């Protein structure tokens, strides 16, 4: 079958897009102008919501075994511990993955590439998109590998990074700005207090700060900071200069440097995520400060959201209008994320006296105090983990719940996430499903999952005996407190929703 989708870019966003399309038997091509997967660790954090998606794919445990769980964060001021936050059980009861994982991006990409090979799919490396334009009922593209090629596709997914050719070709504005600070990042072998026991360490010393976290194995660490004042005017800052500065300021003994780079950070959001048959995802659509490790995980969320909708439309399992909900759902979250991480990051890196005082004397004790209590710990987890993402204003969200609303991520309770591995529409009832509902869903070939009621379900926000329609990405599409079959059929018919029938 001819490829119906072109994915431009084979970073984590593009690879997850490809994997989900492959699971749904959608023919596509995935290209990248590079000669192979990345060689640097780059993005490190795998957040709980991403692990939940990977659980739907059936390989979350493999990713966890390949990474390092972040159990604790230490905040140091002038090399003295001022606060300690335990992350290992931060989201206990809120997610099957109540922790943050580090898994270097190059290893992450190679892992996903191996998963794609199971479907017989290879990335077309050294292949560049030269141009694209909508043409009739598809998109005409000009590709270049060893020679130029004209190819037609139903849809284009631009997952090609901050300097996206797809976005530039479509002349989509990329609003935002560059932080004035100049940063360094390095992966090192070494020793010292900030590198003990595979913990995350955030260290402050006057106007300087250093973030240190384990990368791949004991003794290998990622270090991030601002180029010191003494080197700020140099065009080419050397690793040796930063090496000496870190040893002097933070007491780190660096024995070897695996990777070193300097960079400027931007925060930007595209004015549109969709233009006709062309979509933007990941860094092509939004770039963020590194605060909270949100960027790559947001791109993976984009890929999940868009890929099942494209699959549904191409297989005539949903109305064409469902594609409108991609931008409707993902763009507002990207804007919110950029704004919140921007404020947090500016406070972290500002060099004025007020910010220094806050970092040294206010931030550590407040952090230490708040994280002793369940509510602030859970609140922090919902923000950090991305389980707070909601699509309540989406045209795909309908019906009224009590606490949990349509558009929310399905709350995690013991046993209810296993069914999501079908990557299909399904019905959940927490309590007793009426016989009429069971018969109706059986006739329509929808899976119905009935869960015995217990008091914890109410605590999680679920309503006894209510009907929940769960989307393929684990979000709630429709709620009926009274199990109204007529309203359920109206929702399904309006969006022309049919369950996926293909099995990968």
C-alpha cells in the first residue's frame, strides 16, 4: 500500500508518531536529514505520563529497566545541603509510575528504532524535505536523498525540530524569545558531593548554579549551568575552562568529559499546529526552557494525540473533523507550559540580588517544608508528571461528570490501565453496567470494562455507575452519569466513531 503519511524528523516525537501509526497499520514514510540517530544524551527526563503511553505500547518496563529512577533531589547552597526532596513515591496512587526516570535521548531514540524494526520499518536517513504544497486531496513534496524525488502523501507530520523546514515552508509564525543567558551542558565522569549516590543535585553559589544528575551508569553525570561571568564575552568557551570553574566553585572532581556544548535557550510556540493537511509536533511546534524536563515529553504527547486521530480518519473510523481537535487540544497546553516554565526558569537563573536571596534563603526551606505533606507532594507531581493535562474545551469532549470531567485523563486506579493497551475506544463503568448498555456495546463491537465499586474510586474522582467513553490515548471523551445510551449513541454518531478493528 502506498504511504499515506510523511513524518519529517526522527527524534523521539517522530519515532513515537511512527510507532503508533505502525500499531494501527497505517502506511507511512519517516525521513530525517541526519545520517543516523543522535550521538548525545540531550533530553534526559522521561515523565510518568510518557511512561503511561509506553505502557499502552507494552514496553514501559523495558524503558524503566534501561533508565535510572530519580529517587531524591538535594538542594545545596555553597556545598551544604539545605533541602532534600524524595521523588521516588511522589505520585503514589496517582500513576502506575510515581517517579521520574532519566533515559538519555540517544539511547531512547535507538530503543524506539529497534521497536520500529519489529514492524519492518526503517528511517530514511540522509533524506531531506525540500518543499511541500497541498495538491488536490493530498500534499506534493520534493524530497532529496541521493537524488530528488517527487512524492505525494495524504498528510505531513512536521516533527523536524526547532528549525523546522515544514514550519518555515508553511510560513507559520514561531512566537517567543531567546533567554539572554548563555548555558553549558556536559556529560562527565567524576566524583564529589554533588555526584553521590546517583541523586539529582541543584547547587547554588552566589550568582552561579549547577544542576547535576546521573546519566547512564554510576560515575557518569549530566551537568548544566550558566557560562560564568569571566567567560561570558568569549566566542568559544572551552570545556577545560568550565571544568576548572566547576571544580573550584562546587568541589567536583572531573575525571573525564564525554560531551560538552554551549547553547542559548528559547521559549517559543507556533501560531498554528495545523495548516490544512500539514501538522506540527514537538520542537517544530513549541520549544521550552529545560525546567522540569517538559519539552521532549510534550512532543511525545503531541505524537500520541495526532497519530491515533490520523489513523482513525484514514481508516474511516472517525469524522474528518476529529483532526481539528489536535490543535484545539495541544496548542493551549503548549502555551500554558511555556508560560509556567518560563517564570520558573527565569527565577532560577536570574543573577540579581533578590533572586540570589530567594534561591539561597527562601527556596530550600519552603521546598523542604512543603514536601513533608501529601497535598503539596501530589500537587507537584500532577504538574511535573503531565497527568494534569486536560482537554475539557475540546470538541471531542462531551457529557457532564461530577469531579472528573470529559477531556480529563482517565484517573489511575488499580487494574484500570491494563485495558488501555488495546489503543482502542472503550467503555468503562465503575460499579454496575446495565444489561441494555452491555448489549448495545456488544452489537457495536466496543469493549466494555466493568470495575467493582469501592470507596477509593470516589476518592479518585470517579462516579459510581457512570458511563465513561475512553479514547485510544486514555483520555475521557464522554460521560453519562445515568448510562444514557441515547446520548452515548449521539456522541459516537456525531464524531462517526467506530472502534479500530485491525490488530498489529
